[in-house]
C-alpha cells in the first residue's frame, strides 16, 4: 500500500486535473501487474511479439504512436524507440514510475500525451465519435498500435453510464464507441496493430465455467492473426473460489 500511495502522490502533479480521477485505476493496475507478473508474462510477450511483427512491415519508420500505452509491460518500447525517429505514447494517465523508467532508459525520442481515446464526449455532445481523428494531424506517421485498449473503452464507458444515469447518451453507446475505434484504425493509411481482449470467462476451482461475456458488446471480432488466453485474475487474486481468463486477439 505504501508504494501505491507514493506512486499516486508522485503522479498527481504530473497529471491534468481532468484526468486525475483515473489515476486510482492506473495505480491499481500497476499493483495487480506486479502481483500477477508470472501469470501475465506470456500475455505480455505475445502482445510485444504482435507489435514487432506489425512493425516489421513498415516501409518507413519516422513516427509511431501507441494508443493505451499504460504500464508499457505489453509494449516493446525499447525496440520501437530504436526503430523510429519519434514514438508517441497516448493514454489518460502516465504514472510517475513509468515516466521515471523511460528517463532511466534514456529514451529521449519518446513523447507522452494525455488524451481520452474513448470518443465518449463526442457522443455526449451529440456528434459522431471520432476518437482517433487527431492522428490525421500527426506528421510523418508510419505506425499506430492499439495496445490492450479497446475493451477498456467499453468498460470505462459502461461505468460512466452507470454513474451518470446515461442521460443524453445513445442506447448503443458501447458498441458505437468500440466500432469507432476499429473504424478509426482501419481508415488510417499506415501500418497498424490492434491487440485487444474480446471476451472473458469466470472459472471456478473445479474448472467449471460459471460466467462468460463479450467485451466488444456485440461488435464483430476482427479477422486476426493470433489469439491467446490472458489470466487477468488468477485463482486467489479476486477470490479463492474462481479465476478470470480473457481471450485476446492480435490484428
């Protein structure tokens, strides 16, 4: 708890006021990642391998953008930094320990941007969601990675709808936001890589499936080159009675 509190306190002055409400979930994710490091290792390595395979197809390597860079555990940031002139990391929150690690590694061509990538505010304002429209303004863009972000857009929007009562929001907000992200990636005239979890399963101690769900909220799963299981919550993490597996794909 002490390390979490220190990381939170150090991140506070570095984070825009509008994004500070999301700091707690970022710190909690960092804490869980540490506890579950052994169980998450294969998922993180698979994610990195997918990004590197897509990167190898880039004809030019000027600017790369990583959407949902998070803790950088699932992003081959050192390889990206070496391969591209500039690497831009985009997320709601960049924790202080992540910033410090980047500085320690001397990755001077890495830039950090805080940004809401959900498109939720576009829908709230009555318009069409265009969460990736800003990428059209990025000069010399050659590569875009969506790193385990897509399902979080849906989960985050679901929490906001529950908290705010959904007033003024379309009935199909969740699939519309997920589709907008996929369409935004698909419309880019550059090499892209999408890594996302698409569904979850809750499995009890005996191995019986007790619950499962669609993390894309009805949006069709894109054709993909690889898929694997991610033990998001191993037995004992959330409960001694069950574990949670996510199905992940790489496009």
